[in-house]
C-alpha cells in the first residue's frame, strides 16, 4: 500500500497556525463567557433566595411529625448538637429526634453542672468530685478530681477544665476525656485572685479565665489566656496574654469560633482575637444592669430591662468584632433565647417571637403545647420542638 504524505508551504503553515490559534482563543472566550454567565445566574439565584429568606414573614406553623417522649418531672433538657439531652439529679440521657435512646448514664448528684459543646458533654456535681464525659455515642470517660468541684467547662474535643476548692488554694486543672490529668495549677486570692469563670477553645489548647481579686481595697478583675500547645511552652505558667479591669466583675466568658473570645462584665463587654495569643480588639462600656447573656456562633446578645416602658426587655447584639449590630425590643417574658445564624428566636413555654438581625419581626405565635426546648433543624424555618411528652418537628409557614 502506498504511503501518502501531504506537504504544505511555510506560508500556508503559518496561516493554518494563526487560524488554529484564533479558533482556540475564540473557544476560550466562549467558554469563559459561559462560565461567567452561569456564575452570574447562580449568584443572582442565591441573592434572590437570601433576599426572600431575609424578608420572609411566617404567620403559623405546621407539625410535620411527632414522636412520644418519656421524661421525669424534675428533668431539664438541652440541645446536644441536634439531639435532646435530658438530665436530673439521678442521671443523664440522650435521645434522637424520634425519641430513640442513644445513651443513658445514671448517677446520684445534688447539684449537677452540665456543659455541652457540640458533641462533647461533661457533667459533674457541684461540691462533688466525679465528672462524666460523653460524646454522641455515650460515655467516653470518668474524671475523679479528688477535690470539690466549683465550676467546669468542656471543649469540642472533650478536654475538661475544672475549678476545684482546696482549703486556702483554688486549683484549676485540665483533664482529657478519659480522665487523665493534663494540667495542674493553683490560684491564691492574694496573688492572681479567685477564678470565677473558665472557658476553653474548640481544641482545648487555649483556656480563658476570669479572676476576681482585691487590690488596695478596690475590686478588680483580670481576663487571662493560657496556651497549652507548643506556642505557650516558653511563657511563664503558659500565660500568653491578659487584661485587667478596675471596678469590674466578669462572670461570663467564652470563645466564638477558632480565633475570637469575649468577656462580659457588669459594666463592659470585651472582645479578643487571636487563635494562639488572644488580644483585645474592642471594648464597650455598659451603663445598665445585664439580666442575661446569650451567644451564637457569630454573636453575643445582652438582655436588659427596657426602662422606656415600650417593652419588657431590650436585647443588644454584638458581632465578633465588637460591633453593635442590633438593638431589639422584646415584649414577651422569655424563657430562652436562641441566636440562630441571622435570626433571633425568643420563646417561653407558650409563646414564640422570631426577629431577623435587621430587627424585622418574622414570626409571632403561640404553641399548642407547653414547650421546654426549641432546637434548629435542617431548614431555617424548621425546628425540633421538645415538650414533656413529645418531640415534634415543626415548620413555620
């Protein structure tokens, strides 16, 4: 069979090359325009959805499903990352949204202190010495502090920080979920003061502590940050940063996300930033008495009595940078307040009001049952409604 080759002149080759490059550029431009068009359409759809969601107003709710729940009259319930955690002096258990038991732990406690951080749960008896640590599957470990427990907190990883009373010394110890002692420290009133609040970062590597002490007859507080990773190993007592506040008591502290912390005192709210060595970034002085503090992933909300008479309460909401983003009047007696992404849900046993972060009232209604707890579900307008004898999935409409 003959082998045939086609030869072209150099000029023809250059022309074909230019034509080929032109086609490639045209193809790439067309493809880029298609990507830009699709991206623009998707962005417009998302913007439309967000606009509709932000401006949606609900007038009623529909019960999608209902499952029986067994609970004792003296038990309390909490949100355990979408599950229902019930506890009393006799024990603690976790059920799913259909009422199925996931785990159950019995004990005898006089004043149980329960802390939940997503999947991690720690429960200890005030003035007792045993702490149980659980996750979404059940008991992980048990901690024996050998000293009276005054306060505790838990990180998302199951690290537990405990304030312990030891005669004239107050100890602040860290344990892993299995009960192993990781850090042992002591605090004296005449040195760094008495720890009145403690909080842990998500990983448990950074601890925030609020101390109260007297200096020359003046009541003062300090907010200290300790780092237990490699970052803090060269710092004295692993103290990496801190701030002092005169004439202030700081009973409420916490972390918000990976690199933000906050502290709420009787006359100020402070914000700190930094994953390893948090430093002060904002501070607001307060002139009114705080009634309660509620937090969400991105916000801190302070409740005051409404002195104008226009409503019962007022809620000031701050973002993680310390900006005041909402000043909201509340005209019902609240039992709990849920800061859910860009919504605020205020409710008691029988009533519920929902506001957007712009202050728009999105829902107002009453429950047909006595409600103990509302848990956000998989949609912004859907909730798990927990009562004494049922678990109901409801959707606002």
